[in-house]
């Protein structure tokens, strides 16, 4: 088990090093990218204190699948327009790992 964890970390480090060496930006971890998307598209309403929008504490109680569904086909779909499926999962990861 420990060996596979070390191998996984080594592979990730190699990927980051290769991206940096080639001038590419290393991939952003999902919760970090999700936080940036939340700040850009969601924060103004969900941190406003308005009773019409659930605050972060309520969103954190939802499952990632519920968040993705709200962003894909639910009430937040218009706000999430243009986000990729990975972006939506990143927002869900950010909200549910707080």
C-alpha cells in the first residue's frame, strides 16, 4: 500500500515537473479551481446573507452529485453556463470539502 502511494506521488511530481519544464501551467487541484470558480460566479449571492440563496454551510451538507446536478440541470444551470463538467465537479469538491 505504501509503495503504491509513493509511486502515485512520484508520478504526480513527474507530471508537474514536466509541465513546468515545458512552460505549461501545472494543473490546478479541483478544490482550488472550484474555489476560484465559486468566487467568480457564486460568492456574491451565496455569501450575501440573502434568505433566497443557501449559504456555504448549507451547500457543504449536500453531496457532490447534488451540487453538480444543480449546476447542470437545476436552478444554477444558467449561472454555470460555459463551465465544463470538470469545472462543475471542481466547484462541488470545493463546497463539500470545506
